């Protein structure tokens, strides 16, 4: 596997990958680059043929893993195969694990409705794992709405999906901005046109993003201890973070957002930065049933405040992301076990998330051993 691996899953012919390959060629990023495409049971046969064709055209290795190839490659990891359902967006994490097995240095996750812009897509994502100077934002509450960096067509204020509802303020909290140089754990490329917002927000009003505000360009970070929600589209992980990132499939549509909060807690402990900004991508969103999305997000939204308080309550002492993740999950599960004031539905959702995440952590530890 190459130094940088892009991972995606799709149930369509992934035509967006042509733009990715064109961008890599235009910016001389073909060297040490590979693409890993995770097929699903609904993925048409034409997807494999398309990947082979553009791999030949651009001379970039594109590895297409259909269900049979996935099961063969991961035959030594039956717990992981059992954990990951078919016909589910979380199958992208099967690709992450294969890249981890192949000792990928930088991993970039991209959704199949994301289209690259004229930014140097791979070049901007190369900041992960490196000390990088940027503006760092910090707030007294420990929360910062990273979508404040975006320009909305009608100046409508909005928040990223899964941002705690208790932190959505009519009067904006004053953030401290300072220049700093810290190691970047994660880089989340922001989205033009149709950003990732809550289903309830989509039902209420349309949002269209036109660009970034200059004060935030090209990239900014959250000082360790200040968090925001973020997803795994156009998101790069440094090598040490790859095994610590997982989206448990059994705990709701916003499970990926809870994964982001888990990484925020680990990055805070490691005194590293979650960064946002370039490379920008366009999202032309696949069709969604917004009412179903709303139902699927509701459980996580109601439980998020308790969940992040739980994460912040666990002391961490370990020196690596993977070991610290185990410490965090064990501590959170132990705290939940003795909690007496957590509503049953929220308790169940959090236990499912933490238990499935713990399985992933143990599987990654077995690879490391």
C-alpha cells in the first residue's frame, strides 16, 4: 500500500474518482498514492470496470474490494467481518482497516458525492501527522462551531451535524484566536454547496455554502480541549490516529459524530490539533429521506450532552492513540455501569457505541501485536 491511501465506499459507479485522479495528476501527487474502493452488495459490476479503466488511464493503483475480496482479505479477522453489516455506510471502515494492515501513512476518507475543487487535494491533506503553524481557536465552553468559517449564500447561521444542541447559542461565544504550531491529528476538508448539517436543519431551511471566510483560510485548528463535530468526508487521519478511528454501525446515524468526539478527546490528551479548511470539496448530495434521517439522528442528538460529558470525565494516561482509546472506552463503560441517572434509551445507545468501538480497538491491537 502506498504512503497515502484514499478510502471510499459506494453503491454506484464511482465517477467522482476521475476528478480525484485528475487532481492528483495536475498537482504531481501520483507517486506514493493509492485508492481503495470498498464495494457493497448493491454496488454494480460496472464500478469495478470503471475503477480498472481509470487506474490504467492515470497510472494510479486503484484497489477494488468487492464482498468476496473483503472476506478473503479479512479472513483472519472474523470478529471484524461479523461486526460490519453489508449495505451500510460504515463499510468504509473495512477499507480503513485494510489500509491499516498495509501500514498506510496518511489515510483520506471521501464520500461518493464529494467532488474535488481546483485545490491541491492531496497536498492540503498532507498536514496530518506533522507540526503545522495555523490559527488556533479556543473558547471558555470548550466548543467552537467550525461552520462559522464558511460563507452561506443568505448569511444564515448553521451548525455541523451532531453539534450539541445545548451549545447552539443565540449570542455567539467569544473565541480566542492565536497563532500556534502543533501536530495535526486530523484534517477535515470543509464542504461547499451542500454541507453536512442536521436533518432538522435541512427540513427547516436550505443552506448553500459559497466559500470560506479569509480569516480562516487556508486552514485553522481547534486548540486542544476545544471541540466541534465533524464527519469523515474529505477527512485525513495521521498514521497514529488510523487505528483509533471507528464508526460503530449499531448506534445511530450520528455514530460518526460521536467518533469525532472520541478523537477530539484523544487529541486533547495528546496535545494535538483537529484542523479544518482546505482542501474544499463540492458536495452534490445523494438522495436522502430527510424524515428517516431525522428519526435516525434523534437518539444521538438527545444523548450527545451526556456522551461528551462521559468522555471528558475519563482520565487518560497512556502515550499512544490506540492505548488511550482502550483506556477511554473502558473508563466510559465502567462509569456507565454505575450511573443511576442515565435514561434507559440513552444508556443503551452509549453502551452499544462504546462496546462496538472496544471490539474495533481490540482487533487493531491484535494486528499491532
